[in-house]
């Protein structure tokens, strides 16, 4: 069977599509207050460190927890008619909106700005869909993420983590660049294994997935516009998906591409474009998130050495609880949007159909109404109802068990074999979507 590219749009036309398949609801500024003077939409705000940003979030949490904000400066497709968005910074409001997918939908897009429907379909798959289509597509891959299945691949995860730390130890004692030497390798390898991505394509997949989440970082942008970055990166991922689909049609494997090729929804197979979109979503969701959590946790352990020592004292018994704090403290995914479809109220503010409602997960994770002494990295924190994987509901992170298993394996190897380390100043991603580390010096001494 040949590869079916007929469903694939002309990618040059992505940001000027002839017709939209999604009926967008238009937000208006009617009935809105003035934009908040506490402005969290500027490039300058997002260029700050997370500690600095939280001073502003804290002010909003205390004085205006549901604020009406200007459109974000770093939009993928800036729109002069965009009236702005409601910013949710309290844990309580983030969980409420996440769990009410009847009133707050994802099918209009989940980033700050309104992206063309075709772009949502090519890059975000079921993340930017609502029930029932969302549920059917999610169910197709959910089987690969059940606790039972993750347990089944645990041995592979451990072996991969061990090999990565073998390579690190072989370079010590000394200094390495942590992200490329350690943090990015395990998620890229496990994602590649799950989807059956040939070895020689994995670096390209990882780089393109990284660009998708970092479209407004000046280094990633270079002389391109944000929409060019997005389309180029997604095109690379779709091209790779097409090549693998063709291979798997000829020689089926035990991977997610083969499952998706064979899957049916309502009696119909997915076309290659839909499978490609799955691949883009999973590559983006599955690699950078865990990579950045690993780097940010190593940084936190340098700043709170007593926490590292506490964990090492009884790693197996403590790691389960500690991982939740890794996620809370790192909060790598910073924002996702919903769009209101009914008139409702949040925090005393009237929300109208079409209004964009943006959830700020790091702010929810440092909300002192829920987390005592939130800026203390406390690996014994329990309960730890963080919103790092989302606030619950239909879109709650599908890969959370896999992410935790990778973090467990990685820190098991790292802490036992390289207990002595410290990090230098990290170079942080400059984006309003992903909190991440581009590069970070790591000085270490392997255990004797
Ligand atoms: C530390 C690592 C990770 C973090 C912090 C994270 C965070 C998130 C967040 C915040 C969401 C949106 C939740 C919502 O809208 O309610 C999400 C969704 C998702 N994540 Fe993760 N994620 C991580 C790892 C992974 C991994 C390893 C995979 C898969 C390989 C993955 C796959 C997904 C998918 C497919 C969705 C969309 C779910 C849906 O719309 O139904 N994630 N993740």
C-alpha cells in the first residue's frame, strides 16, 4: 500500500487557509474591564526567571486572581483584533476550568492566540479537540500508557538510564553540558522506541519538537517569524511520520505507528495526516517536558542539597513522593488555554462565550493557599496536588506515568552513581509556553 498524502494540506498555505474547518467563536472586548496594570503578556515578563515571575503572579493571586490581560506579545500569529484573555493564577480556578470541559473547550486552540484550524489539526491532534472526537483519538494511544504497559517497559527505561549515566561517569570527574549529555537522552530514546523511530531520525525529531515549544525564543527564531518556525518544525515532523508510515505499511512492527495505521474510529482508518499530527503532538509532549524537568530538578538539588541527601538516604521508599515535588517545582508547561462556550463566572468575573481563559500552571503550583512555603523544594511534601500535568479532566497528561517512570530511573542512576554535583548558571528558554533549560554546566564527581 502506498503512503496516502492526499489528506495533507499544502504547508505553505497553513497560515492563509482558504476555509476553516473549525467554527471559531469570536471573543469581544464588550463588557470587559480595562486590561490589568499588572501585565503578564509582555516579552519582558517572560524573559524573567520563574522566581521573578512568581512575584508578579503572587501579586495577582492576592489582588486580582482572575485578571483581564492584553494579548500576549509573543503570539504565533499576532492579531490586531484580539481583545485579550482572562488569566487564571489560582490553583482552585485552574482545576475548576480544567475539569469543566463542557463550559471551557479546547477545540478553539490551547495556546494564547487563535491559530488557523489546519494548524491545530496538523500539530496538536486531540490536545486541541473536544469530546467525542478527543476521547476516541486519545483512546487509540492510551493503551500504550497504562500503568501495566509502563511497567512492562520499565526494564528498557532502566537500561537506557543506566547507559546514559555510564557515558556520563566515563567523562568524570569534571564538567559537562548537562542537557545534551544527560537530560534529553532518555525521553528521546523512549519516545523513539514507542513510535519505532529509526535511530538516524531521532536527533532531527528531537530538534524539531524542541522548536515547536520554543517558537518565541530569540535563538530559535533567528531571522524567522514565529509562524515560520512552527510550520517548518511541524513539516519536518510530518515528513518523518510519512516516511515511517510507509515503512510500517511494508513491514509492520510492534510500535505506535503500526497500531495507528491499523486503528479504526467509527469504522474508518486514520489518514496519514492525522497519524502525522498524533506524532507531532506526542513528540512535543513527550520529549521536552521530561528533559526540562530533569534539568530543573538537578538545579533544585544543587540549591537544596539537604533534599538530595534526604532522598538518597532511602531512595526507593521516598522517590514516589519526591517525584511529585520534581514536577511541581519544575512546572515545565507554563500555560494552556480554554475557550468559554457558556456565560459563567470565575472569581466574581463574568466570563462570556468566546472569551479566552488561560491557565498559568506555575502560578497554581506556587499558590500558598494550597502549598505551604511554596518556594521551598520539599521532597517529602505530601499531599502534593500540583497542576504540573494539568488540573485534571479530559486532557490530563496522558504521559504522566511514563514521565514519572523515566524520572525515577534517571535519578536512581544519577544520585547513586554521581552523588556529588553542582550546576552552573543555566541558559533558560525565552518562551511563554515551556519553562526550560537550553544548556547548563554540570560539575560532578562519580562515586568512588
Ligand atoms: C514531566 C513531564 C510532563 C509534563 C509536566 C506534562 C504536562 C502536560 C500538561 C500540562 C498537559 C495538558 C493538561 C491539560 O490540558 O489539562 C499535558 C497533556 C498531554 N501530555 Fe504531558 N507532560 C509530561 C510528559 C508527557 C509525556 C512523557 C508524554 C508522552 C509520551 C505526554 C503526553 C501528553 C499528551 C498526549 C497530552 C494531551 C492529552 C489530552 O489532550 O488528552 N506528556 N501534559
